[in-house]
């Protein structure tokens, strides 16, 4: 040991004055100045400390001095050091003991320690020092350049380590910020989704997500509330299966349009409910082709549809009323036409022939005179009949006809009895095949209709054969068709519709007397009782008139 | 019948009117032969010389057609329309002789080219007067269309 060498270092820096800045991040630090690290010098001899200090000043770092191991440990508790220069031989706690205590503290267990020792003790001390964790040795008397460069290495190492630590800290902070942000976002998203789910759940509209095959993947509770099917039932089959068969093709077409790239579609259709009734749904659907999904918003529009149907049926009723009024109007026209035409003709005859009678046969009523007189009579008769029929017809157009269940067989039997004289005279046969049939009709009107049809059948007989008339009934859906068939002269097809019009005739009244009102009365009567009338006929072979009335 | 061999076709379904008008013609001593048919279809057959009217000696083309409006099978309006559409018949004077005073009938008849529209009077004397006028105007004064076509 060479104490003399050690004495080279005299005064010590007061340890309390040593700068304690560890991070070098203080804002007042000169930007040009690098961060300064701390170097701890431990020696019991002030001269040696001074000498070391002088050497290390060139490194331009903070140098802290300690005059004993204890003082060194105190500094180490407060301050982080880049490197410790530790005198081996000190009174009390020597360098080795100090080093071992330093190493025991976790904060300092890796702080580099350079032992400073005299040459003569070196060999023994070097091995012990290394075993205690020394990183290097400096032999005194020291060579300033060697000391400086060795310490400089540790200063640099410490600086780098600090830099890495700082970077790691920055990274950690960045990561923490990013993580916090993600967390916040996740929480926000969750909250949004919860809100959205609330919309989904609370919506009065039916919301659903379906795949491109029409299967529902997700539904809100409104579906079950509206249709009665559970969510699982609705998911178990493709949507079109639930749609009314009449609306299904339209729905499938809409789905194809969505699959083919339509942006949105609107569709109205009837959807089956659990109780097998149907509700009208109005659908708005939008496809997400990338996910092969269709988002569906459906609304129960049943009430609207019912209202629309009501309006439609009211409109139809209105149209029908207008049509009825138009019909009545045109009949009134026909009526006034007949007053100006048909009713004036017989009047004219009466007048004309009366005139002729007076003018030509006034003094002697011979055969011709009698004939003229006869004509006046027949004209008067005709006019009477015409007026009567017209009155019947106009009454039928206006009167309320109260319907009841009428037994057809009774009516036809009575009619045949009434007409028996006429039937006998014409050598005719009238058959009835209407057993047990009841119709809903106004009895008087039905009697008149049957009478007109049977009388016509007898009247328009073929000159070469006696008339055979058959009254038959044919049951139809909710109606009975009564046929009056004859073997008479028949009617050419082009006239079949014309003959039901008021005052339409195919023959002169000479050939087949009549007023031209009978069949118009038949059709009007049938229509007023909720039925209809028509004819099928072959000219020269016979006619088949029919009246269809509601079944009783 | 020489120069007086004029023919009037009377289309009328009411036999009483046929008789009364024939009597009126007799009273006025109209120098024309009256042919009567009872419905629209018969009128067409007569004018085209078909069916039972093919003998033009007995059923010559008329110099005047008296046409009722309301007729069985084919109305007077339909007959008029048909006459005006036939090249050989379209210039034959047609006079409506009917009971209808309805404007719709009158206008329709004029639209289709009727030459006159007369309403049958209820009074027989009125009818006689009307036939007198008919005779004076259509058979005596009026220049009839030529026999050549178009």
C-alpha cells in the first residue's frame, strides 16, 4: 500500500452540493449540454479524492465524493450513479465490505464498481474484488488517461442504458395510451350497441336480418307479437314459406332483385300468422351483398289494407249505384220513347179507322164497316195491354221486392192450371221437373216471370209441330237456374240479347201478338230479385230461356 | 204502267198504319204503286232484289222510300244507313214517316242523309194533307236522280 499516492488527492467536494438530477430532463438545462451522469468517488483520503476529481473533471459529469463506505451508501440511497470508484483500503468499513453491501441492494446491484487499490496489494485484492462484483480495477498511483477513459466507458454505458430506459418508458406510455383509447372505444361501442339493441328490441316495426336464401337470422320481438310465431319457428323455414301463396311469387321476385343488386325494394304481402290468419306486411328490404345478408324493416299494414279494401268496395258500390241509375235513366228514355211512338200508334188507328168508318161506311155498317169497327176494338185492346205491361214494368223497376222462400213446384203447378185452356187449344204439353226446389224470390214477380216465359213458349210455337214446354230446375252454387225449354221457332243468335230489351220484337204483332215488354219484364224481375235471365236458342229448333235466382 | 209506273216503298210494321196510309194515298189519288214491307230486313231484300223480291217487273226499284223508324229486325235508321252506303241505291229519296218526335231520332236521320222527316199525325185528315204534300213535292215537283251510277 502506498499511502503517499493517495495523499495526492486532498480536498473533497462537499457531497451535499453534488447535483442530484438523474434524468437530465429539467427544462432549464442548456440544450447543448448533454445530460450529466453522477460518478461516486469513495476514499478516506481527501488528497486522493481531490486528485481523482481533478482527473475526472474533464469528463464534465457530476462527481460526488464520499469519505467512507457509510457515506457512500448514504449517497447511493438517494442518487443513482453511473459508476462508483471505490478505494479498497479504508478504515472501518473497507472497500470490499462496502461493495458487498452495495450489491445487496437491488437498486445498485448492477451499478459498476471500479476498485482503486495500490500495486503491492493488487494480486490478492483483484481476485477478491472480482468475486464481489467489481467490473474493473485501477491501480494507484493512477494514470489519469486510463482512469478517464475507463470511467468514460461507464458514463457512456450509463447514458445509453438511461436512454434505453427512457425509450422503454415512452413506449410503455404510448402503449398505455393506445390501450386506454381502445378500451374507451370498446366501452363506447358496447354502449352504442346496447342502445342500438334497445332500438331493435323496442321497435314497433318488425326488424330482421335474413340471409340470401330467405332464412331469418335475427328478429326483434315485434315479429312474435304480430304473428304469434316464436322466433325459433320463424327462423326454421325460409320467409316465403310464410307468405300467402298469391303474394309469394312477387316476394321471391323481390328477393331476386335484391340478390341481383337492387339497392332497396318495397313489397306488400300477406304473412301467415300462427292462427292461420294472414296479416298484411309492408316490407322495406336492403341487401348487403358482401355479407349475403338482407336487412328487413316490415310494418303491419293490415288496418290500412282493410281500409283500402273498404274504400274499394265502397267505390265499387258507388259505381254500381251509378250504373243502376244510368240503367234506370236509359229505361226511362225507352219509356218516354215508347210513349211517343208505340202508344200513339194504336191511338192513331182508333182515330183513323173511326174516321174511315164514318166517312165511308157511315150509313150502312156492312162487312167492311164491321171489320173497321173490329179493328178499333182490337187497337183499344192492344193499347190496354201495352199500358198494363208498361205499368207492370215500371212498377217492377221501382218497387221494393220483399223476398221469401218460394216453392217452385207449387208455383209451376198453379201456373199450368191457370194456362190449361190455352194449353189445350194449342194441343201443347207442359212438363215440370222442379220437385222440392225452393228459391229466394218475391212470389208475385216470380209468378209473372214464369207466366211470361211459359206463355212465350206456347206462343212462339213452330207451325209444323205442337208445342212441348218443359220447366226444369238446375242447382248451381248458391243459386237455382230455372229453365223454360220449348220446341218452337227459336231465335237467331244475333237477336238473343236484343229480345230482353224493352219494346224489342222480332215479329210483327200480326204474326205473334204481344207488347214487346214481356221478356224485358222477365230480366228486370230476375235482376231485382238478385238473379239474372238469359236464353240459349237455335233458330227453327226451339229456345231455352233461363232465370237464375238465389237458392232459399 | 207507262209514265206513271212510279213505285213507293212503304216500310211499316204496323198493319193499321199500312192500311190508313194506303187509304190516304187512295184519297189523294196518288199515281204511284205502293209496295209494303213489314220490317227492316224485308226492306233490304226488296231494295237489293233478293229473296222473294228478285222479280224487278213486279218489285221495281222505288222512286221514294217511306220509312218508319221503329221496325222489327232492322230499325229505320239501319235501313237508311244501308241505303246510303249502296252505290245503286244511295240517291233514292228517303222520307222518314214515324211517330217519334225525339230530337235524337230526327238528328240521327238527317246525319245519315234522310231527305225529309215527317211525323205521322194522329188525325186522319192531317195524314191526308201530308200525303198530298208528299205527292206534290216528291212525285210531281221534285226532279228524280238519274238512272246512271255515280
